[in-house]
C-alpha cells in the first residue's frame, strides 16, 4: 500500500467479459489501482513489482491456478491471493486454501459483494503488516548500535566488532560489565539486526523477580497449577521462541533453578508448571551479568555446566571511566537530546565542565552520567554548563580513590575502611565481600588502634 493509501491490485483474468466485470467492481473504490493480465506468464514476469493484492482466475490458457499460486507464495508469501473460479468444487477450494490462498470466490451472482468484502479485509491486513514493518524498522534504527552506543575508544570499537560477529549467527551471547554500562542496549542492538529481528525480544531481569516466582515467570503455568493460577500463562521461554530471550542479571539466579534452566537450554523444550505437555522452544539466548561468573562458579554460587552453556560469544562492556574522550561524546549527545526534548535551546559544555567530567570515575557508568548531565542542563545559566554545574552525587569526591595519589598499601587500607563502614564493622561480611582473609582485616584494625594510641 502506497503512502497515498492507493491499493495496487494485480488481476489475472483471461475472459474479456469477466475482465469488464472486474473493472466495474474495482472502479467502485477510487483507492484501487488495478492492472490486468491475460495469462500466467505475463503476470509472473511482472510479479517483482510487488502488488498489494492479487486476484487470480483458476483456469488460465497457459497455466493452472494452483501452479501460479505456488510461484507467488515461493517469492512473496505475504501477498494475499484471492482465487476467482468458475468451478464451485469444494475439494479444489480446500486445496488452494491449504496452498496459501487468502480466499476462494466462485463466479456467480454473489461474486461482486464477496470480492469487495474480501479485498477490503485483505487491505486492512496489508495496512497492518506495513505498519508493523515500519515500526520494526524504527525500532531497528533506534537500536542501531553505531548510533545508540556512542564512542570511538579502542574498548568500545572492540564491542562493535563482537556485536557484528554476533549478528551474523544465532550463537548464545554473554554480556558482562558493571551496572549502567548498557548491557540491555547491546542485547537489543544484536537482536534487531539479526535474522530474528521480526520476532520478539523478551527481557527478564532475574534480580527483580522473587526467587519463588521466577520459575513460573520463565516456564509459565497451567490453570490450577497453584492457588491463584486461574488461567494458563505462557512463560518467557515460550514467548521468546524464534526470537531472543534476554536473561539480565543471570548471576543472581538461585542455584536450585539453574538446573532447570540448563535442561531447557540443552533440550530446547520446557513443560509449564502443573502441566505434562512438552513444548519445543527455539529462543536465542543473550545473558548478562555484572558479576564475574567464573569466580561465582569457583565459589559454588553458579553451576559450571550452565556457565559454559551460556558463555557462547562473550562481550565485555568497559566501564565509562576506561573510555576516555567517549565521556564527552556521550555527554554532548545526552545534552543535545535533553535540550531538544525540553525546548531549552542549544546548551554548551565549557572546557572546565569537560575536564571535570573526564576526571570522575562514574560508579553508575552511563546511567549516572545521564543523571549528572540532565541536572546540569536544568541548573546552568545562559545555556552554558560550567564545572560548578556538574554535581556528582553517587560517591563523594573524596572517596574517588582512583584519582588520589596513594600507595598500594594506602589504597588497600581505604578500601577496607570503606567496607567496614558499609557493614558496620562486621569482619565476616567484609572478608566475604573483599574475598580476603579475616586476619588481614584484624591486622588492619590493630594497626589503626596502635596508631591512634601513639
């Protein structure tokens, strides 16, 4: 269907009398643009022009209608084909519908009304399909990683290279990186540029769903499976079949559920909770985590077999502090977008503001930078952001250890002090969090006590 709502119809009809009849029917709607063909050969030669709808006489001088229909469906399976035939044979109609015909209309006194009804119904489907395709194109452009993931640093260029490799196959992808580095953005970029882009992208944040509900969320359940299950519910694995299932924060998954996830991935099948039916699934898996899964395997928190099943093509997203001038590129784009969305006019970053942005270490990564930039845009004067407008609230500047001139020993002491404060001096918790021995912490506390005495 063209932008002017004209519906392009190819009509294949060898009978001159019936051609005049069809011309009369089509002329009833000014939005129909019809082109007639007298035989199958001339029609198929013009098929590359991709009409919106085809009406096809079953009996042609050079070909049978079913042969023409097969040729259409092999090339353009989505084009609706309405068969118009002088035969009112039910078995023929059924066979043609099985081959993919949109409708079968006998030539009789009801042909005009049935044909108009069928074409109008098909036109609505064509319009809907076009709208869906346009929406998918918009989504694909939105997640064009060369535009949505900004930067030119060597670290981010390596990410682009790996994403391009992921797009070419259906290999499982594992994305690692700190919170706020854009793991879901990368996952969507891969999906919407892969051969699954017309299927669903289904995201599940493992950390956001209580452990006792996660299994039903992933596998679904049958009506009556448990109290409150008043209807059947399709799980995320089933919903994402033929598309992409994004398992975010996979490192937070309870180890008891990991065995069921492993089986689903190995067998490519699931069973809903409370059901017996084995359901085949075919989702592409993209997993993401801010944890080091290899270390979690060593600690016994993550299954080794599931780890290797999910590893696939690993993509590590660098933290913002390791991306150098990318910080300014990203900040400038965020500033431009925010200013346009809020009708603020062009806003500039001064040299002092850029210098301050480059010196910070961004524990919240890109997500934190966005918050900082938007606040600065609101607080600045004369549409100019200075260093005074840049306010970091995530971690105090004095805690920004990376940029302090410290010895390794001083650096270690500050880290231990930070965690002791965080865990209210609970030595066991600090030792576990830092993966160090308790004796190290006790020595540190004793040294501080002795220094205080002296």
